[in-house]
C-alpha cells in the first residue's frame, strides 16, 4: 500500500510539471518541461550523494578512523544482503543520521557526532539498520527525484508567471498565473514531504527486521526527536527529508499541520514499531 501511495504521489508531481509546461507552450511546452525535469533528475542521479554530504558538512571515514562504527555498519549490511556502503560522519551536535547515493553499490551511510554520543549500542544499531533499509528499498533515488522535481516545479511556476503563457492564448488569466506561482510550489512541497513520510514508515519496518530489535529503534527515535527539537541544525531544506528525524525540527512552528512535516509523527512511528515487536 505504501508503494501504491508513493506511485500516486510521484504521478502528482509529474502532472504538475506537465500542467505548468502546458500553460507555457501547449503540448510542446509540456513535453519540454517533462524532458527538462528528466535531465535534472539524471544530473542529480550522479551527483546527489556528494551534494548531500556537503550540505551536512560530512566527511568519509575509514575502518581505521571509526572502527566500531565501521564494524557495526559492516555487520548489519551483511544481514541485509547489501554491499558495504561508504561510511561518513557529520560534525553536527544534533543526533541524526541519513543515507544517500544512487544505488546500493554507491551508497553512503552517515551519522552525526551527536548521535554517537547520545545513543546506546543497541539503539545505534537500530538507526543504522533503518538507513540500510532505505538503501535496500532504493529510497534515496526516489527522494532525490522528488526533491528535484519539486524544485523544477517552483522554477517553472516562476517562469510561467513572469514570462506569460502561450502567445496564442487570448483568454490568459493573470489571476490564474498568480495562483500557479503560489499553489504549484506548495503542492509540490506537500507531495515531496508526503513521499518522505511514507518511506520512513517502510524503512522503520525493514530496519527493525534487519536489526531484530524494533524497540531499540523506537527508543532511538524518541531520543532523536527530542534532541532535534532542542539542538538546531543548519542544513538545506531539500536534504532534510533524508534524515531519520527532521533536522529542522528546532525551527518548526508548534502546532503546524502534519502536511508541512518532512517526517511522520514520532509517536506514530514508535507505535508501529511496538506493534511489530508484539507481532
């Protein structure tokens, strides 16, 4: 069901791209907009991991530099049936982690300095297993495509507003142009965040299976969520959905709608993991 929801959401992003292209240049404009979006995604496919690591200020570490972390990742990735990913550490005080890369053969698992000081060994294993689940599910590529399409929609909407629609459209409505400028980027952002939320639930379930300790991951999520609300992290909003908990939680407005959250509520994730432990 999660995969069906993600497919529908991705179709929504594609429809937005086509609609804006249609308003700019009819059928030709729709095709050009779709091709431009594909070209941007192809570029991000090859360069996304290095861009994300730079966004978090992370650096790659070797087995000699971080032996315990490296051994933990190696042991868990064998359980998951994955090739050994690159291991990285971000010099951030906030406890968090993420995975990036275009495929399992070119994946990166990154943790912050804060998480190494905050979690117990079992809890950290749960988090690493969660990130390996993202790799196993190939979520990083999906998140990258969603983020780049959302960005393309925002740029296309601005272009459509400032440079007008089709020259043969005598009934063009300036109010419709303003609505597109405002509504399209918001809709794209909401779809991007919804995709992220769906993939987090799936990664929690698969990660719990890899580690064999769903409650350890649940305990880790509670600690990470609490810490993210207290310790701010300055990172690009486009990279925020990759983290296991929202790294921008300290800047979030209290009482804001779930629609504007990059991650599912921690309480719901913990409840799902508790049910898994009983099952």
